[in-house]
C-alpha cells in the first residue's frame, strides 16, 4: 500500500473508462466532508497498473463493517487504469487483515465493472460469502444524427401535445429555455441555488431523496465546482418563467456519455408537462454537441423513458461480502435468516389481506 498522490490520480484518470471519469479525488474529498471519514488504499503492479480503493468503516460494538466510498450516483467503484491480478490480490489481502470484520459492502456498482467482478470472484474463491441484489437498470440511447430525424420519430399527436403545452405555458409569462454549461465557479453557485429552489417546490422535497436541497448538498456541488473538470462536465437545462426557474435537467458528461442524473419541476406547473418540454431541449443540444454520442438517463420511470427511445442497457447492483471467519459466517447467516423471516412475515400478512 502507498499514499495516493496527484500523479497516482492522474494515472487513473488517463487510463480508466470514460464513465468512470467523475470518480476523481475531489469527488471523494467533498463527499467525505459531508458524510464520513475516508481512507484510501493504493496499489500499483509491475506493469504500472494502478487501483485506488476509497473506503470507510462503520462500527457496531466491536464489529467492523467496510464499504467503498462515494455518493450513490452515478455509481460507486474502485478507480483503476486496468485490470490487474496483483492489485486484486492486494485488495483481498488488505480486507483479510481487518480485525473483527463482519461484512464488506460494494454498491451501488455496475454489474459490468471488470475490476469489481474480478474482486468478487477472487473473494468467492477464498470462501467469502456473497449476497447480491439489483438496485435498478440505467436507461440510455444513442444521440440522433440530426434534430429533424429525431422529430420524425415523435408521433403527430405527441407533437401537438408538446406545442399546446408550450403555448399554454407562454400565457403565464415570459418563457425561456436556457442551457448552462462551462460556467465560472460563481456562475455555477447561482445555478446550483436555482436547482435547490426548484426541488423545494417539487414532490421530491417530501421524499428526502433530493439532490440539491440543504446545506450539505449545496456544499457538495459548490465544492465540486472549485475543480475545473467538474465545471466543464456539469450541465443544466432550465425553464424559466419571468426569470423564475420552474424545471430542470442536470447532467455530467463522462467522455462521450452524457449522464442525466437529476430532473425536477415546480409542482405548480405539473399540468404543463415541463419535463417533457425539456426532453426535446436535451436531445437538441446533445445533437449539437459533437463531444457526446450517448445519453444515459439513469434508472426508473420505465414507461416514460421508453416513449422517448431509451432502453435498459446497464444493470446496477449491490454486493455484501462476508469473510470466512466465525464473525463473517455468523453475520452472513444472520442476514439470510433475517431476510427469510421478513419474507415469511410478509406472506403471512398477505394471507390475512385476502
């Protein structure tokens, strides 16, 4: 293990997959300020392949639980610039040395993540137990060649609906559609505040699953905008009425892929389907941007996304891994029994509802 320096992170960025580019030092640093203390393991093999393992610990009594670190979106991972058996083995060796380890959590991660998959196989070969679950599927589509061809795929009825809703919206005031990208740090601070303003008036404010509401989340995004890479990667599509924001899409560009990780609208304008209006803006600007050829709109809302041509393309999973120790086996079977009991109680309750 070695300390992780700037040169190490740069090697990861230069050699990792495009959709891993957001897993940068700043991402973990800002996350750690708002959530947990974070630690890093860094491994380099004889072929100069590098892996950085950001992680944090939780304790219950004397038991240790370890997890890979970072926000849940777009996903978590172990940044690396290529699969290396030596680096996998060093990761396993590190895990084996943790005293009183009950479980290791990896998630959410891409099921197709080559490094994670190889790590899990090695752990299973060494008698670790694995419990996995699917958290969802990312939906995506290729960016159309041109806007006219894209419009041709939309039914006449849907076009009429879009035009009618836009006309009705325009009756309420001066409507503007704005695309924010590559702003200064101060410019992004203003937009991030507007994103919070919209979410505060959206249904998401009542679920506790917002992206921009509250000091912690504002500090996270504003902290990221201190870094030039995130200022360029971040983009926002916003609808304003008389300069008041009412709906948005927000995205990060990961190489050629544009990941739309959040969208929301002021509930006062739900009748106008403002999100649908923004969808066409997202497509139009993505066509004009030669640096983007694929749109990833994340998980959920299958019916809505399918209408706009998005298909499932990537499974997102969580893995809980238990070491081959008395503590690990006890925790593993405890989880299995607990899940069985929950299912049994659910089935019994179902009988009495009929």
